[in-house]
C-alpha cells in the first residue's frame, strides 16, 4: 500500500460494548481484502501491565509469546487474525508515563520542560508508529479502552487527534456505541449515541463510522437519525446486533459493506482485492447447524462480581473449549461451578457426574482450593474427563500425592507453608523476588519449549515431541517428590528440555479416559480454525463420554 493507514476504535455509552470484538473483526475483514493488518490495545490504567489487575474487575490477563501480561482483547486479536502479536501492541497509561519519565531521566528531551501535553500523546504516537513499522502493516488498528467522556482516556484521544493532523486522509475513527432498547418503550433509542458522538467531538474528533450495538438489528429510520444528529453518512452507520457467537461478527460487518466503507474513506479501495471470507462463512454456518451438545463444567472462583457472573475472567478458556467443540462437531454447553460450594458441602460434588468434562483453570491463593481438590478426586475416581490448567495441574498433583502416593497432608506452600509434603513449591529464582516484594511482571512468563514423551496422551494430541507453550506461574512441581509421585502411577508426560520442570501430568489412558494437567496455559494458543491439541483431545474424550 502506498500510504500507511490508521484506524482508531473508541467506545460510547457504556463499557463492555464490544470494542475488542469490533477491532478484531475490522482487522479480519481488511485482512480478507488482502491487506496486512496489525492491532493495538491501549488501556487507560496506571498499572504498567495487566498482570497485577484483579480478574473479576478487569477480566483475564492474557500473556503474549514474549511474556508481556496484557488485556484480554489481545487474545481476541490473536485468535481472529491467527497471528502472534508482540508487546509493542499493548500499552497502558502507566507504561507510557514510565517511558516518558525514563527518557527525561536519560536527558533524551535535551533539557526541555517535559509536560503531559504534548509529550504523553507524542509517546503514544511513537508507540503506534513503532508497532506499525515492526508489523509492516498497511492498516494499523488501535482500540482505545474505556468510554468516551472519561478522564482516563483523554490523552489517548488527544494522541489520535494529533495523528489525524500528522497523517491527513489516512486516519479513520470508529465509534462503537450502544443503543438501548427499553422493553416498555418498544424501540431502540439513539440519544445516548448522539451524546457519545458529541462528546467525541469535544475531544476534537469526528467519528467517520458508527458501529451501533444493540439487542436487535438497526432499522433504516434509526440509521437516518444517527446520521443526521452525529454528522455522518447514513451508509457509515453499521448495525451490530447481538449474535450467538462472536465469530458471526466479521461476516455480519461485510453484509453491511463495512470494508468497502472503510477503504473508501481512506482512499484505499483500489489497492485492495475482492473480499474472501469463505473460511469465516463456513465456520459461522457450521456453528449454527451444530445440534449435539458437549457439556463442560468449569470449576473456579473468579466468577462473582456482586450478584452477577463475570465470565471474562476465563475468556480464553471458554474460547478454547468452543474451538475444540466445533472441531469435534459439538455445540459447547459451558456451565460455571463454584469450588467454595464443595467445601461447604462435599456431597454436592456428585453433580460433576452430570458433565461430559471438567476444567479447572489457573488462579492464585487459598480460597476455594480444597473444593477444587475434592472435585479433582471425584473426576479421577469416577473417570470423568478432567483438564487442569496451571494451578489446576498443581492441585491435580496435590490430590494424587495425598490420595494415591501416601502423602496425606501434601500441599503447596502458597496455601500451607507448614506442609510436610510441599509437592508444589516456589521456583528457586522466584524466592528472592517475593522476598523483595518484586511482584509485577516477574513470574515465569511467555513461551518456553518442552519435550513430550512418546506413547502418552499428550504425544497423541500434539503428534510431535517438541512444543512451545505460554506460561504464567511462580510455583512448580517439586523435584524432590517427582519419583515418589511417578511410582504411585502419575506420569509427567512433558518436561522442560533440561527435565527440571514438569510441564504436563497425566494418568495413562488405560486407567482414565482423560486425566491431564498442563503447567502452562494452552488456552493462550488457540483459534477457531486451529483448536489447541490438548483442548481438542479433552473435548474428544468428553464427547465420547456423552455418547456412552
């Protein structure tokens, strides 16, 4: 492409309106036009990265290959684009300020007075341009977190405004706004979107495209109203109703001609090829026609936000299950199970027999842990397919050590530092960091290689001996107890190349259809077109249980 193009996606009316999926979908439809695309996320938090954010408030922490801890939207970008993204594509307020202060300390501003404006917006622009150059992208799409009108994202909007001046004709703004549809009124209301557009105008930015999120498709009258009062072309108002699956969104956007609209505004239509969304249309059609279900229970504790359920804490796990279910020809039915309930009433664990498979995802701390161990024991004894992720693998080892290897009070020092059998222990290099309270960005993070043993469930799933997986943990299986645990029958079917770290634990298939734990996070490397091998094998075992 002759000139590089930049798109900014901002949100109006409320949070959680779908900016991330909109950004990923726009990237997808432009990629389908033959363009090279990269995506960025800006989070308006003082946190330097997402690693220290509470998952029930902010959602899942997604880890990149290079080990950077980011917002969950980076996961959506990678899954939609089937592309590994670098840490250059994620920034927070804290990270931007940190960079500017470091430059000032290094005299890189040559004695100038360093000010919030223009130096913070200029640093944002520098980072966006750097990400574009690194990706060699024709189109760079940046999602600005938060909602229009909030104090926190003003500086990022200022950076976007300055970029429009720097690259005239090559910058486009998409406003994703919500149209409420009050049941007692009987029609979607456009006024909140009008206010959002005018608030954006107050930041010196005019929206070029408005993506109208609502429960139902937008009619012509509502489009006309938004066009008139928000000062845009009616064809630039895109209807984005609720859908059964997020993988319908790129197809729906193209039905409204969104890629043509964007390319026309950016004067880039002649440089793009005809759209090819064949794979996405096939996927969308397949998902809609699936009839048989596979019922998966996720046992966790990061669900509750007040009286409500926040599934965003485990969004990559949910999507990984979906991808594997689609590949196995099943409609996923995912239900939340609170491990604390099993601590209160251990008999309640019998409800797990109603499920085709059980997942225990990652986490930290002591709350709900004994309930998870009760659930793991039940899955092992009743031969219910079980998949433990990170902490879920560690608890699986603890359960096995307690009940099969004769170590009654086995535990992790993370929960009980007086345990006589610390079968899980903190990694050696982590001890000094915790002693110095060096918490942020210091876990074992990012992609590491591992070696898979032949003849195991893991090898059958991967079909290769060398793998690379993403990690996020401080604790590991204690090498002192490995021999004793293995003698009791548990197999460590994947290890680090030096055999020091246990990466996958499993029972042989002759004893259990699928009892597997992974120290890493396989959910971080999956897409609807390439489900993760371990999730695929897990759902296959769950499907076979359902068929029986």
